[in-house]
């Protein structure tokens, strides 16, 4: 229905009567949607139109409808349009069904009623509240107006708290709460609180992780994806027809950026963990999201199908945690980026290259020596080719050691040594349990003896303390024996993390970024060019080594020598 410029009909007007140009304002929020039909958009319109029909001094200039907008904020599209018409003197009267339709923010509503409307000579009418600032000015100054605004504000606060509590409960149950799934996933058609991989986008996510671990930089990834004409997450959602809201959506060009890729590469959602509560709205009045500390995030593991393995994800995090840079003009990281460190000052080594007549001379130099006072540290220079040779040889030796240790563990497992050790521990465990049970029985017998007068109270206390000490001693031995048995069981498993990870690269003859970041923590360079390599998985390595040493009697001299002397 068009109201703008509507003429009054059937109204007998005095020549000097002021005709008010009215804005009929209608609002209904999602929270109000479950209320009775009386608050519906249609009914609000009809009520306001009927009211104006009976008022000879009011004409309808236009109707402003904010459907689905909360009353806690005045940043609503139709309200802003009405406000603009008021400032341009097109409208000088605002009519609402009741005060809550105008707004539920006590402070901002009061600002309009007490300052803005009086200053601009705007008449305000709330029909069901019997408020009319022109015909009955006292109705606006009545204590009931601010009181009702306060009640409306409190209603919003209460609803907001209840909604937040309900949503947090669902988040803690691992249910997805949100209008859209993160890139790579989509909502399960059968359960909108559950996520399933989006085949097309999930494949892109897998490629991003794999390329990054293999050595492609963030800028390199962006260039590669853009060259392949793959849409970024925002443009992808828009292309799929989702009603997706994003502050930058109007200026989004569909291209990938290093920031977008960084967020994907650090998102635990891709390993099947539900991560929510990262951002939090400041309050029901201030609809601004604020990033929360990581310890306040709500994380539930294993809620949906992973897109990438935890191993691949952990590799990516290891690389992301290091300060890595690429040589200008290159899109791939150097094999050792983020791993090279000075053995004396502990700072990163900088990679340099100089063009010589025979070719390119590449080397590393201590960053402290380069940037600070040269007396703070020495140069620690070493050629790249020397590092590559040393690292490849060291990795090959570790791989061979893993092979030899696996062979030794397999031999031990087939022998009687482990079974003998487990048998001894089992007997010790049974004896300790018997002693615990005996101490318990003696304690139970004490009380009746004391009550029967067979022992004195003093004797009762002494004996009770003695038997409690025996029971506690037995319990400590039980715990220790159980720990020893667990170590035996764990140690005899040839699927040791150290052995598994190094044997994956069996027969390797070329260094790759994936190989290096999978097996190495740091490479330390000493003055003079000597190199020390810190390999990963040292705890499982020492565990396997200790198990072999404890059961060396089951090994032949050749196997023992390979597994222990090389270690």
C-alpha cells in the first residue's frame, strides 16, 4: 500500500489547523516472532492506519517497516530512513503501536523522547500506551514512560541471557551453532547442528594444507589459487546462492589473500573438532563482536568428519609457529626456513645468496651478527650445500636406526624375556593386593574388639594407625607396579612413534620441505660450520632404546650392535 502524499478524505478541517505529516513505524524482531498475532507486521499496520483515519489533523507520509530487527539497537535500515525524512522536515510526527515497537533500549529511547524529538518539534504517539506529546505533553513526562522503557530494556536483557545460555549449552554438546558452516563444510541436510564435508571446497582445503607443508608460502598459495580461478570462501558462498553477510562482501573481488589462508591453516575445525565461541558479542546493546582468549573457546573434539589428518594439521602448525620468509620473487619457502639457528646466541640464521662467476653462492649467517653490534655474536657462516648434505646424511642414518630398532623390538617380542618380566610384575601385583586386603580386614576387626572391651582405646588408635600405614604402603606399591607394567606393554610395541615417523621416509635420497619439517625441530650452526640437528620424537626414541637395553639378552650380538651402538 502506498501512503506517501496521501490526501485526507472525509475530514472537515479548519483553515488554521496544523496538519501533521506522520511516519507510521512498524517493527518486529526474531525474538518477537513467537508472540501472539497482535504484534505481527500486518496487524501493526492496520492498527496505525485506523488510528490515523480517526485523527483529522494527521496525514500519513509513509510507512517504515523493520522486519526481523532487534529493538536493542537503533541502527535499523527503515528507522534510519525515517530519521532522514525527519531531518529533511518531510516528517514531523512518529506513530507506533507501543513503546517497545519504537525500541527496547532504555537509554537510546529516552534520548529520542527527551532530546531529539523535542528539539526537532516532532510529535510522538504511542497508541496503546496513551502517549501523545502534542495533545497530552504530560503523558511524555509521566513516570510510566521511562518505567516502561526500562521494563522493555530488561526484557531484552533477560531474553539475551537466556538465549546465550541455551546456545552455549548446545556448543558444549558439540552442536554447530551458526548460520553458515566454515569453508570446506556444509550443514547436514538431516541435522543442521551437524557438519559434513562440502566435496568441492573440502578438496581445496586439502590442497592448501598439502601445498603449504610441501613448502609453498602463504603468498605462493594465494597466487596459485587465484591463477587456478578458485573463488575465495566469501565469493564461493555467494556463488552458491547463500544469503551470506560479511562486512567486506561488497568490495570482495573473489581473490585469495594470505590472511584468509592463515585462518584456514590454523582452524581446528578441519581435523573434526568443533571450535566455537571464538568471538563474543559485547552485550545485547552493543552488537560488536570481540575476539576471546583461546582458553575461553568452546572446543569439542571429534564431532564431525575431518578434512585433513591431525598429522598434516600438526605439521602445518609447526611451520606456522616459526618465523619464515621467502626470498623476494619466490613463492616457495626454503627447505630449512624457520629451522636454522645459531648455536651460541640461539637466534635465527639468515639465508643469503651472492652471484659469482661460477654460479650462485648460497649461505647462512647469524642474524645477531648481521643486525646488531658485530661483537654480540660471531658470523657462524655455513654454505647451504653443506647443510643439505649433512642433514640428508643424518636423516638417512636415523631412518636406518629406526629400521634396526624395529627389528630388535620384534625379536624381543617373540622371545620369553618380555613375558618373564610381565610375569614377575604380575606376581608382585597380586602379592601387594593381598597385603592391601589383609590390612583392610584387620582394620575392620579392630572396632568390634574395642567396643567389646578386648582392647583399650589407646591400643585401638595405635593398631589402627599401623594397619592404615600398611594399607597405604600396599596401595603405593600397586600404583608403581601398574606403571611398570604399562611401560613394559608400551615399550614392547614396535609401532613406536619415533620408529613409525622415520620409517615412513625409508629409502629417501632427496631432501624435501615435508621431510625436513616432519622429522627435525631445529638445526644449530656452530662457529666454523659444524652442525647439530635436534630430531623430533626424542621421548619415544628413548623409550624404545630403554626397552631394548632392558631386554638385550634376547638379542643376537649383531642385532644388539645395530640397535644400541648406533643409537
